C-alpha cells in the first residue's frame, strides 16, 4: 500500500494522527494500532500514552476519529 499526503496547506499533528489511526482500523473501544504502535512512539516523544485517547466524532457531516492528549498538569 502506498499513501500519499498532500500537505500543501499544512496538516495539524492531531488530525493527521487521527486520520492514520482511522485508516489502520483503530476503534476507541478496542485495543489496536494506538496501543501496539502508537504507545512506543508517544513514549519516545516524551508523552505519557495513558494521557492519549481516541474518540469518534462527526464534524460537518463527516464521521472521523479525534486524537486527544490530556493535560497532565
């Protein structure tokens, strides 16, 4: 599989992460790509994986995943 990203207008990190997790089949109620692959990457970036969650959302009539990082302070 080849994935092309056209980011000529920019891409926010949370939206890109959510889109890639959605393509990988991540579901908020199941263990999946976020736990298997995302947790090590988050740890490497200095983010506690327990602070990250994904949830289903609808915006502008489009169903998608939302990627959220809670503030630990």
